[in-house]
């Protein structure tokens, strides 16, 4: 029997881990048993990450919560490493499986290797080549000390090969984020805002902004939202917004009759909004993957992306952070000339199954 420890530190991590847990459970019904321990590092405190959140994803609550909390990058990294070292010494395992690119991913990989425990990285090999992003540093460090690499794209495969990783350690499995989306599409829930605003399919836009490059530069944020409002026709703009960002918007005096700032939504409700939107404007990498699979036009307000397949293959366009890019993009959208896109290879809902098959073969 294989023993593995699954690491998650933030909501997107759990969305990815959920698919792996479901694949482990499915394998067990066939007599292929993997014993797992789910560890929440506590990196992101989220009042919405309650029992209801895990029930929504149909996974058990974590076996351990390290309670690492916030602080600076160094403080958070240190707290996770101290907490996870104690956990791993008390609960040895055959393999530590980390997902994504948050601080927990890097910190737990370091601890595991120093305790002579193998590391597998889900979403290995993705790169933005922007070292100003903390996530990029996390990716580089994690992949430098990983044993088994689970990848989402041929681009990631090539990045790892160019970095000296041998083919026998690169496992092109697909995208576990899409596994969770596929498994839950029939369960998506209409949020309250749909009824409150009498929304109709393809008759509104969804926005999400959270990266410091957009949110913390107040003049840029004001100009960006001003352009979005100016060139979005008469469509409602639905903006699930973090309280901190909402405060910045209020201080800047940004308000408009078509701009609706709402509380962050759960997974099932948010993706219902995305699926039926005319388009999504975002600076999130994960959302660009989901819009690509759902065939929804997506405008990414960043200068780079670690998920180039959403642009070269999918429905995403990289607009950059210059507010002047909004007008031509909206013109393309409203004229009906947005690209259709297609689903990248192996984004078929079976990535976690492939991961489990590899783990059982190690």
C-alpha cells in the first residue's frame, strides 16, 4: 500500500487536491489502495473555508491544520516549514504531493526533501518568467527539488526537459483543476446576485482582480476600471471582490450604476457566473483555464502568463496592464470576432486518474 501526504495551503489548492482524492477513492474500489493524509498548512485564513467548503467539493476536512497564518513571505515560509517538519516526523510517509505554486508548495517540498522523503509536484513546469511574482520563485524552487513531475501541457514538459529533467520523471497527465470543474458542472449553483439583478446568459461580464500590480497601484486601478466601464456597453459588471480591494475602490471613489461589487462566491456559484457570462476579465491564472474549457471569452489583465496554452489554444487573450488595451478588446468581443478556442490536450477530466496510476506504479 502506498502512503502519501497531500499538501494544500489555499482554496485553489483544495480544488486541485479534490480531484486527486476522488481518484484515490475510485482506485480503492478496484482494490488499488493508496493511504493518504490531507494537510492544510493554514497559509490562507479564509472564513469561507469551513466544513461547507469541503462538503461543496465532496472531500473530507483536512487531517491536520498547521495554522501557519499570515505574515511576511519569510515569516509564512518559516511557520509552514516548522509546522510541517513536526507533522512529517510524527507521521512518516512514502511521498509528499504538493500542488500549484503557493508558498506552502515550496516550503513543504523543502521540508520533505531534508527528511529524505520523495516529492511529487502537480502543475510542474509552468513558468511566467516574471521573477517579481512570488509564485514564480515558488515554482522554480519546488521544481528544483522535485522527484516526480506531473504536468498540464506540452509547454511545461519542454520547460522541464530544457532544465535537465529526464523524461522518465515527467508525467504529462493533464489539468486536475479541470477534473474538478468537469465533475461539478452539473452541480453549479445560481448565486443570489443572478436573481437580484435579473441576469441573463451572455448579458453580463464577470471581473476578478487581486494581483498587487493591478490592485495596489491606485491610479492604474482607477484607469483600468474606468476603461472597462466606458467600453462594456450596457452590460452589468459583476465583481466578486475581496474586502481589502473593495476598500481601495471606495477610497478611490470608483462606483457606477453597472458596477456591482459582491462578496466572494463559493466554487459552485462562481463558476455558474463564469459559465454564463459574455466574457471574463481577470488577473487569475486558474480562471483562464476554466474559461478555456467552458468556451467563455477571457481577457487577462497581466503582462505575462504561466498558462500560455489558454492563449495559443483556448479562449484567453493576454491584454497586459495598460488600460488602453481594453477598448480594442471590447470592440472585438462585441463585434462577435472573439476566437472560439479549443480545449488543450488531456484537459479531459482524467488527469487525477493518471496521477494515481503513476503513484501506484512508483
